[in-house]
C-alpha cells in the first residue's frame, strides 16, 4: 500500500472536468449506441426504450469505472486531477 497523498484539485477544475465529462459521455456514448441500434437521425440521434437505458447505464459506468478504477476520467486527466484509488 502506498502512502502517497493526493493534493485536492481546485473546485473550478473538478466542476469543469465533471461538466465536460458529462457532455463528452453524452455525445460519444449516445452516438455509439444510436449507430449500433440504427437510431441515427439527420443532425443527430434519438434514443427511446432499451437503447436509452443502455445509454444511461454506459454513462454511469463511464464515471464509476473512470473514477474508481482508472484513476480519473478523460477530463480529469486533461486537467491533471488525480483521484484516490481504493486499497487493494
């Protein structure tokens, strides 16, 4: 076990990273689910029913896995935000 302390990032960085992560996951995961399920529309996508549930579950998984096991999400890494990891 490591005794390395993680310095808490500034609030504006954490808030901005969370907002950008949500929009990124919303667009990228939504596009992927829509493309796989044939729900692409002119200028975007529409998800209803089970594809919408899959989309929501994947967004939740992105945040959970990113923060809990991967050391941070995409925008955490861009802003240099380090997340404490659970003990082994």
